[in-house]
C-alpha cells in the first residue's frame, strides 16, 4: 500500500495538509554502490513512484482531533 493510500485511510476526508513537499535528499558524499550513484537511484524512484521522497509528512485530523502524521512509502528504496 502506498503512503498516500495509507494516509487517506487514516485521516478525516479533506483534512490533509502536506508539509515539506519540496524537501529533497542530497548526496554530499557522492555515495556509490556497485557502480550506481545514489543520486541516480533517487531520481529513478522519484519518477517510478511519483514522490520526491520516501516519506510524506503533514497535518490532518483524526475523528476531528488535529494530528501530525508521517508515512513512509517502502516502494521508494525501502
């Protein structure tokens, strides 16, 4: 199940307010594993999954109670 679907199942309809949507992973040490650059893997999964990062965070409501929630999409290098 994707993180978006999981969030949708948990929260009150229409209350999702995403946070940090423009935050992206950096690769300051230029990590490489078996001839593949980490930044290339990130780019591949961004295109495959349609998310910039593996985790989605935001605020919402659950039964009318304000909450903050984070959900990881394990299809994104999980």
